[in-house]
C-alpha cells in the first residue's frame, strides 16, 4: 500500500513538472473555483454553500457507492488535488494518505475539517468487539473519532467556517455564499432541534447497531447510549458468536423493538439477532458516502439525516 502511494506520488510529481509552466490557478484569473473534497459530507457542504454559483467546480474524490475506508487516491485524483483552489479532507484515520500527497502538492490550499471542530477521542464504550491494536503503530497517541459529520452541530460549524474561507477566496460571490450558508444551516439547526425533542421524549436512549458505530458525535449531542459490534472505522465485518450474543442481550435487556445496521450492510447478522429477539431491522445512514442513484438524484446530507430521524421515529418505540 505504501509502495503504491509512493509510485502515485512520483507520478504526480512528474505530472506537476509537466504543468509547471502554467500559472497557478486563481479565482480572480479565470473566474473558476475548483474545490476538491475527499468524501460525501464535505462535498455536500460545498454544494450547499455554492448553490447557484456557476463558477464553482465541486469535486468528490470518493466515487458514489464506494467504501470510504479503503479509498486510495489514483494518479488523476492527486493531479486534481494539486490543481484545486481548495482541498478539503477530514484528517482522521482514513486520511492517512493525505500527508504524503500534501508533501508534493503543498498544503496551503488544504483544510482538515477536523481542525474546525472539537474532536472526541475514539471511544470503546458500547463497542463489543475488541480490536487488536496495530503493532506497527509508532505513536501511542489516542486517535480521534473521524466521523465529525455525524453531528448536525459540527456540520453547521464546519459549513460556516468553509463559507468564511470561500468569501475570502472569492469575494465576488461572497454574498451568495453567505445567503446559502444561512439557509442550509437553518435547515440543519431545525433538524437538530427535532432530533433533540425526539430523544428527550425517550426514557431509554439505547440504540443497538449490528454494525460499526460511526455515530460518536451524534450520540454525544443527544446523550445516547449506543451498543455496537465494531468501532467506527473498523475493517472488521464478521460478528463473532460472543458479540452476537451480547447484542441479543442488549436488545432483550433494554426491551428494544429494533436492531439497526448501516446502509450497504447485507444484514445477515441483524437478521439472526432479530430472529432470536423478535426485533425488526432498520437502516441508518452513516453519510460517509451515498449510492450512485442517490448521488445522481442530488440527494443531500440533510436528506439522509432527516431520513434517519424518520426511521428512528418509526422504529424506536
Ligand atoms: Zn468511518
């Protein structure tokens, strides 16, 4: 994997030498602003802020429908990062490749979204599968949980900061950016209030996920107790019998009527748990990415989160 990335870096360097005679792109010169994001939530934030501003080219590196945790940049992705006016990434575990790329492309136009909000350490609370620490890891520093977008509050903080950055980079369209930002944040804020009211009405705020838990920040916002098979970025997908029994115990002990899985989960483990407990299965959107179909229809982060609220209202009795 490291080797592949070094080869890509060399290729990107070669590409950059070929392009060195061209002047550096700026919004003022050609009136086009290219913004490259690694994953869907960031792409969505930019789409909302720059709505109806035609001079903005909004690019998502992760292809719709693809798994974000195993994403690796292609040579053309690196070239796109290099020529971008703004490159946005989360800055967590899944973005370990970014540092190497920025060494060749330069980091002055790059923003790690995790630097814009208060991050939380990855927590093992409610995670049933014990993960073996990678022995090769040099630093013992605790990693932060990278799923910052699962909080509607974080999303608003990030959108406002990105709006400020865009206004500074492209003052001609600043007014549109500000109006769009206010409009989108108002919707996200209203949805946050609805989530809060819903969870406040629940005595038992336990959610059982027969899956990874990418909802650490979401759970923090509404004081939820999430019991999950795996941590947020786990590459594990096979639930052991012991963990399955622990999930069954959590469903029965909390008298829950629903077991949740994330989008793209085939649900076999959840089905087995449902069979043993009489619970039903429901899907929550983690928003790492969206399907090609939803992408083509222009589905938004707001819509995916609103769908989560509806699912929870329908299933969390
Ligand atoms: Zn993740």
